[in-house]
């Protein structure tokens, strides 16, 4: 289902906030210095500009983040998306597009209750479409909050088993099923949100402890010392 949103100004900003945008000083030229835009270019590229200046990198990045946040809030008001992600979900980085015909932005979510990866796409016309697929088909890379949660759960479980991790640093990453070269039907992803957690001293030292944390069920398995 697609529904239209009043987002013309946001869509214009999404185009304008690309790194290749240039601005001019209004005090050093008149309107007659602009003769139009270059044909066949997207985003629209003015020609015959004078005294062009690039926006500072920090300002461009801040503007882009602001526009992405506005677009994300609009997408989050879509009833089909709210139904798809449920009450327990993770959010991930947005993918932006500069194409004149493609979707302007894509936002990825993960529903821990249903183990579904959910994608919400904001169209050039301001419409939103939602697509869900099983976790075993595709999952996004772990985000910072998931790493924090997985490390906390693994640490509590390992310490409950008598291991001392007080001086060790934990890290985590999305883990994948072990590939079997002789089996073409080996799944590319687990059917739930599985992270592999390790603990060590860091600075290039090999980890000392590890565990697998299922963030969907909050179950910790294969925890112990790495031999």
C-alpha cells in the first residue's frame, strides 16, 4: 500500500544536500548571471554561475542529517510501517538516492518479535512503500545499540558462570551460519538476530571469551573461554 505525504520541501532538500551542491554569494552577482540549468543533469545543475563556493563539509553533513531525520519521522508515521515493525524493533542507517526516478530514501528496520527485516521506501512523489522479508533472507549489519545489548547480555551470562570479565572489553558483530560448500541451500543468514560477542584486552590481543547472543529471544549460547 502506498500513501502520499506532504513532503515536497523535504524532497527538494534531499536533492540539494548532496556533496556536489554549490552555492553562490548573493552580494556579488545579479539574477542575470544565471541563464538556466544544464540539460540532462540530475540533480538540477545551474550553469553560468559566478563566484561559486562549496558548502563546508561539516555544514553539508549536518544539513543532510537534518533532512534525513525529517524524512525518517515522516516515514515513521506510516501505519503500514508501524504494523510491520511492531513494538520491539531496531533501526539502521538510511540509504539516500540522487536518481530522478528512483526512491529518494530507504530506511531499514528489524522486528525482533517476528524476525522480519522491514524496508520503508520514500518515493520521489512523497509516497511511502513498505516491504518485509524473513530474517533468513536478509538482515542489516548490527547497529551500536545492538552491540551494547549483546555485550551486556553475554557479560552477565559469562560472569554468572564464574568467569571474570571485569577488566576485559567486549565487542559484537552479526554472525552468519557456517557455509557448507557442498550444500547450495545453506541459508545466508540465521532465522533470528544472532550476534557473536567476544571479550579481551584489545589492542590487537586475541579475545579470551566468546558467546552467541540471540537478540530476538535473549538467549545466550556457546559461552565460555576461547581455547
